[in-house]
C-alpha cells in the first residue's frame, strides 16, 4: 500500500459559506485538456458523459465564478479565456510548488502507520481464564492482547502456538504436579502468580440458607454453571464427585456463563440463585459468598519468556495486586513451580 496526497479545490458560496455543488477540480482538469489541444468531444468521451452535460457543467462553473472560462471561435471550437488560462496555470504552479511537500508528508504518514502496525503485531497474546486482576492490568497496558477463555482452552491455545501466554488455575496439588510435568515436556514454564478463593455466590443475605454444594440439589435452587473447559467448571465437577453427587441432581447445571462477573450478574438479576465464582467478584457485586476452595493461578509460557521486560512487569503487578485484593493472596517466593 502507498499513500498519495492530492490537493483539492472547492468553491464556497458567498452566501452562507456553504460548499458549492460544482467540482472545481474536475473543471480545472477539463480546462487543462482543452488547453493541451483536446476537444470538448474528446473530454466528454474520456469522462464517459455527454457533450451537453460537460457544456452545462462548464456554464454553471462560469456562473458560480463570475467569469468566462472558454472563448468560442467560429469554425475552431473553443479555447481557454484569459480567466481559464489563469485558473489552469495557477493551479499547476500550486501543485508543482507543493508536490515535494505532499510526497514528504505521505511518506511520513506511511511510516507512522507502519510503526503502529508493527507495534500492534508485536503485542504479546494472552489467552487466560477469567480473572478481574488480570483483566484490569491488561486493559491498562499497550503490550498485551487479551482473550478470555477456559483454563483448558487457554493451555491448548498456547500449545498450538496461537497465544504467547496462557493463564490457568488449578485447585489442588496433585493436579498442579500433573499439569506442570506435562508442560515441562513441551518446554513451557508454569509460573504461579497468585492464590484466589472460589466458592458459591448467592443473593445478598443468602435467602435460601445455602451452606454447602449439597444444598444445590434442593429442588427450589436454580444453579448457574461455567462453560465446558473452564477451570471453575472442572473444580465444581470434582467437588460434586467428592460428595458423591451427579450433575443430574442440580437444576441449571446445563445453564452456562463464561465469566465470574456474568455469574454474579445472573444472580443479581434473579435468573439464578447460586453459582460458582470468586470471592472478589461476590464482594464487588455485594453478594453473599460461601468459601469452598483456594486455588493457584498460573501464567504458562515458553521457557525463558518471563525474562522479557513487559512480561516480568506483568507478573510483578499481578502479585502486587493480589496482595491487596479481597479473596486473593500474594505469591512472591517462587518464580517457577517445582514439584
């Protein structure tokens, strides 16, 4: 792609300062062709319009300008009047005068656009499980491009080369070891950045007196789940299995949302009575929270990538914010998980 800057000449009405309907640039081009020996018939054919249309357009331009642009010579057609000559010559001088400037400015704009495109292309792509701290930090940074999806999908995106970093959370030590070993085989580091508290989010005051996940099997309780592939969904399924429960016992198990905030919003809107989510989100939406589990949140990336300045800063900021946020705790001591 190449940018080209061209001058534009317009007529402005003396009454009210409104732009004229006359395309003066077109008129000047037509006059230039006539000056160079082209006939009005040729100009009409070249423009793909009738001779009468061109003639009427010129007459309208003369009326707007208040001068005669063409002189008719019997037996020889038309030639430019003194005013027509002045208009063509002045325009050509102006274009010649500014051609170098136009070219310079066009190159400058092109270079700026290229630099911006390169900057956008160089953003680190992060696929991550839904988390308010990460979403807040990424929104303030020009170095990252965020895509929110389930923990499993985030890791799949990283492994497939579609993302540079994957954010995922794991509820227990046994799962952490298994995932870490699998990632290590593929040259991927799993860096723990924070711990966060998950549990049941219910309406303010807990009107249904829900205490454990067993209460979700009560027929009057409407549950709202997270999508397949979400780490929160996997944690919930593991909790059900540990309690000897199955999904068929829970009304709304198939009703899915994609973020913790969407779950909280559904409860606020009385679409559901309970859903699994973060303590931090329950607090933000002024809802009741029943703690169930504390999990570790990781950022996974190719080995050595954490040394990049922008990524190292992101990790540091996540840990710092986790130390100040409700429902989170900070992880400082380990740069990488070691089973």
